C-alpha cells in the first residue's frame, strides 16, 4: 500500500518494467559470504536461496532490507528481493501462470489471498508460523490471512488510514481548529478555511483508492462495525440505506466546489502524492485525507511532521470512532523450509522490532513495543492500533476482489470518481456500485 | 497463376513435379529439399514457439473462465459485446483508427513535400524524426506533463492561456463570495452577489487576506452609498459583518443599484471599497455585484478530463509517428520520375495541380503502405493511453489492448476474458496484415 506514494508516472514505469520481466534486484548478500565457515550448525539454512517479492521501493525497501539482512545473518540463507512495481497482481499473475512464483510474496491486499488461494497458488503456513501468529496477533488478523479455513498469510506491515492531515499555518491564518465530528469538520473547520480563501481539502481523486479510504471511514463511523463487515463481504447490497447515509455525508464534501482545490475536475486530475504537495509544498490547500504514509511526502514537500504537518483522528460521522488499517500480507507461494522460516521471522516479535527501528514502518504485531519506533508520531499510531484491539477494521476495498476494490478505472474506484463528478446522484452511484460489486463477488 | 511459375508459397512437391515435366531443365536450381528444411528449421521453430503456439493457446484459453478449468464456451466473446466498459474501448479504438492514421499520413506527406523545397531539409527531417528515438513510455510521461491543467506546469495550457489573456484580461476578485448563512446581508444569485434588501455593508469572504496586503483599509460607508470589503481577519476573530480596522477594501468592483428588479444606477468601488449612488434615496434600493466581478481567470482546457482525453492522447501519438511517416514518404518521393513533374510544369500546371494530379497519384502505393501500417499500429495502441490518462479518466480513455492487459493481469485476474480480447484484436488486425503482405508480394513480382 505504502508504495502508492510514488508519483504515478514513475510507478507506471515501474509496473511496465516489471511486466517485461525485469525489476528483480539481487541483494548484496554480503553477510552470507564471510561467516559461512564459522558456525554451520547455528545457521540451519546455510546455502538456501529464497526469493521474496514485494512492492516496496526507495526508503521502504531499504528498511525492509535491514530486516532481510538480520534474517540472513541469523539463518545463513540468501534472500533475494524482487520489486513487483505498483501492480502486484500484474507482476505475480504471469509468474504463477508460468509456474515460477517467488518463494514468498507480500500482497498489498488480503483480497488477493483469497483469489490466489482459490487458484491453488498459495501454500498453507507451517505450524511454527501459525504459533507466531497466535502469539502476536489478535484473531481478527489471523482470520484476515485465511481462506477456506486454512491460514495462508500474515499481516507484516500496517498503514493507519483513519487520519486527516492538516497544515497548521493554514489553520492559524483562518482561525480554524480540528474537528471531532464530520458535521463540524464540514460546517465549521472547512467553512472557516474556505472563507479565509484557502481551499479546505486537496483531494487526490485521480488515485481512486483515496476515495475508497474516505468512504470506508465515513461508513464505519456512520453504519457501525457490524454493517461494515457485512458490506465488506457483500452480505448487504450497496443499495442499502446505510450506504445512502454515508454517501450523503460525503456529499457535504463532494457537492461544493469551494471545498476542494480546483473543484471536482481539478481533484479528479490530482493523484496521490500531488495532493500532499498541494497542501504542504504549494500551500494551496489546508487538509488532505489519507493515511500515515502521507508523512514522507509531506517531509519531501518541506514540512516538519508534528510542527506544520499535523494529524487529527478521522472525525466521527456517526456513533463509532473509525480506526481503519491497511497493510501488507506475506504469503508462501512455495512450500519449502526457507520460505516458512522467513515468514516465521517476519511474524515474530524479533523481526518486527528490527523493522520498527527503521523509518516508515508500523507493525500490526501487538508484541512489538511502541518504544522501538524512531519518532513520536509512529509511537502514537502504534498505540492506537494496540488499544483499539478487536474493534479495528481492515480497509474494505482491499478485502474485496481486486476487480472491484483495487483496479484503476474499474469497480469502486471508478464509481466513487463518478460520484465526485456528479455528486447529486446518490442513487445512481449506489446502483453502479452494487452492479459492479455483484459482478466481482459472484466470480 | 500460370503453371510455369510456381507460386511463391508453392510446396516442394509441386516444385519437383515441375522438374519431372521439363526434363531438359537443369537438374536442380536451388538446394535440395532436405537442405531447405534444415535451413528453414530454426526460423520455423521460433515461429511455432513464439507465434503459432501462443495464438492457438490463446484461442483455447479464451474458451475458459477466470479459472482455467471451467469451460465457458463462447461466453467470453459475448461479454466483450455486452459489457459497457468494453464497448467504450471498442468505440475509442474506432476513433483512433479513423483519426490517427489519416492525420499521421497527411502530416507526413506535407512534411515530405515541404522538406524537398527547403535548404536545411536534413536538419528539419532529423528534428521531426527525433520523437521516434524516444520510447513511447517516455513520450507518454512527457505529454502527461504537457497536458497538465495548471498553466504553470502544462505547456499546452500555458500557450492557450497566454494567447487568451492577450485578448481578454481577467479582473476583479475570483472566488470572492458572501458568507453562507442567514445573518449574511448578501447572497449569491446566479453568480452575482445580491444584498437581501437595503443595506450599506457588503461583506465578502473567500479570498486570502494576505493576497490583499497592499490594498487600502476598508472605509466606513458614505451617506449616499456603501462599502464592499473582505470580512476576513488573518487568524480568525473580528466581528462578522462589521468593518474591523485591519480588514481590507475590495476596490474596482462594479456595483449596481436595484429597485423593483431594475438597475437604476451603476458605480465602481473606490480604493477604500466605498461606492456612491448620489441622488438615490437611502434604503430604497438593494445592491447587486454582477457575476463579471468574480469570474475565475481562464485556466485553459481540461486536456486530461473525460471529454478531451482521447484527442489529447492521439495528439501525442501523432507527435511520435508523423516523422516516421515523413521519412517513408520522402523516400517514395525521391523515386518519382522528375520528367513527369517537369512535363506537367511546362504544360502550364500550377504547383497545386502538379501536387494533386502527379505527385499524389505516383506516391499512392507508398501512402497506402504508411496508412495501413499506421492502422495496424493504432489498433494495438497501449502505452500512451496507459501513461497519459489519469486514473479517474482511464475508463473514458481505455482501448482494447489496455483492457486486455487489465482484465488478465491488472487486478481482474480473468485471463479467459483477456485471451478473448486478444483474439478479438488479432481478428481486427488480420485483414490489414493480409492487405499489406499482398501489396508487398505484388511489388516484388
């Protein structure tokens, strides 16, 4: 999820490169050469080669490499990291078809776990890995990585999606203050900002997933966790009145062109990191509704997290305080000891704490102490996840089949973009969502 | 076809029959059949492995659903023609095929004929041919920037807005509006600001006070008029609907006095935001600020919006391929007999007539080859659309080749439907392929 940060153009270029069969970069493996002779017995996987594919690039890849290095030093295995590019499905699909999948893959959506499990492309996790999961995760997360009763995946990296980032300078100029309810956010905070001549929101509507994140927060808050679970599984239709209520709340934002920078047409051309630049770089807007990973784009735009780039929890649009996580699920695509050992390490407290000491990482592992994180903000976020415990929900669009919840120009992404384009037609939006969902879920 | 000359594709058996018939002919002209097979084998193996087998497998795969074990017959092909988003891709492909090859060939012809006449022809051709050296992916990235909405970033809109502003400059305060609540003394009516009844104060909001730093302070309303000012204080605070000391005036706005629905007087706000209606009784009129005062500056065209996206991408495509067409056509132009042109000129034909009646007919074989090659090329367009169209307009810009990739690998995971789309695309391309091959053969013969 987090590599969505990359400018869309660069990401597309990466995706295309991955298509061509490239994009695989070998790690230096510096740790496996010299100490090979010292203690063969202590390193059970000496000489084993493991390939892991994930979508992280740049700093995230560097942080993850530290974890792999620790694993290699511990076990003696050689781990090769392959970048899948922006579109993990497009990278893995041909490799699965060709009978040459990586040993371990990190899927950006649990929806893919179900999809690949149905295709028989995944191997059930060994008992050792499951023990780690039972120790370190609440049952909700275990269920998330399971398909038809078998445990296939472990959530290794989380993203906190119930945040609104704001620019302190804009709030000071307008005399606005963070809101605790959606209605206040719209009628007080945003209105005050708009009156002062600053666009309240920079929406990144060209990246459809930002709109699904917004919808999910509003829906979880207004309809409650039970309805949220039902809608996630398509047990209630998208034409349900609870969806109408949520879309009416969103209409308060979408329906007024002063609410967003450039009106809906401008917003629909703005992709994800650009909207953060509009807030913190160009200082044209005051707020951006997205997850914790906004931080790195904000820093790139010259803002200081905690001083001018601040967060407020996503305000209540109903009775529930929404806490929604995204995250990446690691799965085994080959059943071998190397793959299982790597997954065991990633699911463990030990692996999580190595990772947590590096920037840009948030662990869903409840035994990874928040003290490991390098900055105050991440500590805070980690605590909210641990405290929320059972009531946290996973990003709904990522739970859906990716044809509905995760494809550019299709399904929920497209339907919410169309709703932004034509915000008066709630009924039409619901019907479009329902017909696309029905198609994707019946497959 | 006559019996003496075996067809180019004739079988080896037919060739040996010829040898038996004409006993006096030299024993063998070419290598022995065995040797021929030996030499053909590598090419044949590659052809089978990389062309024939994938096509056959795609046809086979297209009869199955997303899971390659459930047979669905022809229903994938039915889905192509019933799904509205796939129909959009077909519509877009038709637009592409109708517009792009014609424009590319025409531009190529114009450039080729022009460059014959100019001194620096080689340099000119080199520049026009340059985009061919850029990968389509990079060209897409470049044009994504060219078409940016913000004139500060996108070259296309920078040009358009510059030209536009040379003729019509924008004035006033775009974005300024009254507060939206019942206490506000004015409200929006069709873009204009109209006061609710008689008032002397017209407070507006929606402008950043820092942009008005150099403006004068708002003055108190005069006896025969009122004040238009920005009712916003930096950092919040200030009395709403009251003129506070640090609040700035909005100068240069047109103000109309309305009485009984008619404009009875017009004035312009002074530097301190005040306006005067001498001769009108105070309280007998309401005030209207026409919409012209708040017109947003012209921001150029929304190239990357749903309506213009396909023409915009075709523009990028033309930029890449026009140079290629020009090079092919000017090669053909070099082969035209000069005496035909000279004869026409001596007979008194104008240059246009020479071009119409001599050059174009003599060039027509080359033009046709370029045109048909472009059609084939355009049918499988993928990368430019993939890169230039933002996510929100991908559905409107989508083409068959991109849809094929998306449904098979890009999240859809339905390689059955993807294969069906691939075969559909192959069927569309085939007639043009045959046409081109037949032409080449005729030219060789």
